[in-house]
C-alpha cells in the first residue's frame, strides 16, 4: 500500500501577514507546497490529504484544481475549533484551533495507511521524501514511527527568530525527546533561544524538528485520547496548543512507541516572515537551474 502525505495547511499566517500556504515562490507562482507534492509523487506516495480551514477552502481549491489530481489522489479535511472536541464541552474561550497534533488528528477520517506529515509552507528537499517513503513502506509499525530531523544551522531565518523543537537522541538513533525552544536566533557570536527573557545558547549543529514525521495510523487513537485529556487540562486557555512533539514525547516516555531519527543535511526553506520570501524565491530559482525541478511542474 502506498503511503499518504498529510499536509498541515490550516495555519493563520499571522507573522507572515497573509495566506502563505499558497503564496507563489516558483516561476509560475507555484507555492512551496507544490514542490513538496511533486517530491512526494516521485518518491512513491499515493495520496495527499490537505488539512485546511473552511474559510480558506475556496482559495485552496482554486489554486490547485486540475494540477495534479491525475498523478495522486487528493482529499481535503477541515480543522475547526470543535474538531474532535468531546461532546458537550464548551470551548467558547478558544481563539483558534488547537495546534499541529490536533490538525494531524483530523486526518483520522481520511487516512488508514502509514503516512507522512509536513507543514505546507516548509521546503524539505528531495531526498527527505525518499527517506521517509522508504521508512513508511519498509519499517513503520504501530510502535515505530520516524522523524526527519534537520540541522539547526540549516533552518534559521535571516529576518527574525524562529521556534524549533530541539531533539535529543539515544545512542542507537531513536528519539529521546523534543524540547520546544522559542525565539531562536543569532545573538552576538552565538545562536540562542529565550526562556523567561533569558538567552540560552544552542549548538548550531543541534538536530531539530521541522514537523516532518512518519507515522503508523495507530497514532490516531493514541493522540485522540491525549487530545481529550488536553482539552480538559487547558480549559479556559484561549491559545493553548496540542503539538505533535508533545504526543511523541508522551508515547516515548510511556514506553509505548519509538521514533527513528532520520537526519537530513538538506537546507530547509520556509516563509515565516514576508522578508523571507525573496530568499526562498532565489533558492527555487537555483533548484530549477540545477535541474532539481522542471520549470513547469505539471
């Protein structure tokens, strides 16, 4: 069975100032997401599932209609504030949906096979898709998932700080844990993150999560149970987020699952800020010049 690609595309784009998921960076206004789908198709994925909000459905379907449906099955699933919230639970205090693990959970209705999860607005590289496809088709089990890890120095922005899940690994290459580090950036001669307004240095060679994971569908039942607990524990908190690293860490600490860390040396590109876009456009121009992608993807 061919694995599925789940694309997290319901974000608000508040720091970017617009719908960055479909903002063009290629020569024909292709957004980053199209290059990820192209990479997934040539790696052997059989389906793509977009996780979006209802209010951006028309814009998404207009952008992608007729482009790749003849090459890969396409489905849309909607992440809303009340998705998978236990019946009878009041969430009037919520300002937005519940984060990346919640977004992944709503794919439960559309995914029955091993699957990869990516962000819509991040570029991960050709080899990363081949690597995760190989894992999903050859190694993935209900107790074994995978993360494609990136080197921190390859994931920083020149135009502001970033948040990253910093990974620690066991001697045999499994994930030991992920610590979410906020406001990572260059400060003086070193890279550091902020915690309670204090700067803490980080190695630029740290392995970080860029939300590129490979999962067995067993993760849905496990994360749904955790989500219901999270909703109860964070009642009244309008912006609390249920994140994929938290789900993973909970399973690892409980001894219920392992996660292989598949480290990539590829350069990550993303558009956290509007000022990032020109650099990303130049990067894709270079990829096309080197023949990594054709000028006309489809």
